[in-house]
C-alpha cells in the first residue's frame, strides 16, 4: 500500500525515524513521498535520495557526534556552529539537488524576517537541510535566496500539511518526536567547554552557562511540543506514530542503534491503525465521503 510520511523534528531523537521507515518497509508499505522538519528533514532527504534505512543508520553511526557542532568562518553569532554537519552533508549528498531525488520530498524552514513558513523543494539538497535544522540562537540562521531560515519546528514541527501537498490522495503517516504535554522535559547535560566557543565560556561561569543552555533548550522544547500538539490536531494525519524518545535531549549524544529500535517499536505498535486506514473499505469510504478514514 502506498503512503506518504511526515517526519517531525527533535534533534537526536530523529534517529528513531530510521526505525519507523525500516518497519514500514518490512510490512510492505511503499513510501511514495516524504516531508520533514529539522532532523526529520535530513532523514527525509537522505531517504528520498535513495539511501536505505540501513544506509542512513550506518551514516549516523559513523559520525563523531562531538564534532558535529564545531565552528568555522561560515558561522555567524550563535551558541554553536555547523561545520561538522556541513562536512557530513558534503560527503553524503555533495552537489545533488531536489531534482536528483527518487521520490518527491520537501522540508520546512521559517523565515525570521517575515515570520512565515518556507517549504523547500528545489535547489541544492544540503541547502534544504541547513535551512530546516537551524535552531534559533543555537545555530546561525541560514541564508537562502531572500530568506533567513531557522528551524522549521518553530511553526511546523511535524509537516503533515506539506506531506499532503506532495501526495494529496495518499494516507499520511506522521511521526512526532515531541513529548506529550503531560511528560516532564529532559534535562540537557551539554559539555559546554567542548562545543560552545571559548570566548563565551571564558566570560561566563561554566555552571551558569550550562544552566542557561539547559533552560533555553527546555523552553524551545516546550514551544515545539505545544505547536506540534495543536498542528497535529488541525492537520489531522491518518496515523500518528510516537516513538518513546522523551528522555533524549535535542543535542544529546546517543547510541544510534538504540534510538532506531525505539522507532521500530513505535511503528510496530501503530500497525493495527495503519492497516485499518489503508484497508480497501477505508479507502473507498474516504473516496466517497471524504475526511479521515
């Protein structure tokens, strides 16, 4: 059965998307298009480019996570840089563009100049990734055309609306990595001395700086979970998959394979609902009467 995916943002939690895709493929579902936000946008682009779930897991497992957020001359004012991420993107996608993708794909950013959501579906793939992952203040906004782009999760953490635009007639499977509203937020234990610029750490007490980063990222998490909750209600995907990744912080170092397994488990739990909405009777009902299956 054909489906389209909407992969939500969530930093290191996004490794669970790999497991979701792997389990859906094993069940026989054909992913005909994919939309993504932030880390979900990176996974979406890699998958649409032709990387298998195993291939994506191998890429992420081989990365030295401590070097992802170093700084270079391309980074403006921000807590962290993306030099390691840029090197990774050059390695895995080079100068490929959205025209090189095997299936339709789009990712979401937000233009801080206008406050509007931007759907990126053309141009260089690496630009699409950099435009969707730039967490405000943590990373420098990414300049693309006339936009100053920050993380798409600011307005559209789980891009169901974009997935629907890509494949209007297909069931939409949304994967949200945001905590339910009643789940306590994780504490962010970030080694500030190793990833935050020295000129900042020299001026501030490291304990106070770590507390600041923790509070700031928790506030971002709170905003994202609230926006995701209301967007999912409004955009109404056919199936919502919720990997239990709530204790993982946005920038945590993780064992990739462990997080992937959480995605597989969540997809397994969602299969009964997915089978229901992709059944012949459900599809006919949707065609005849409209609305959700």
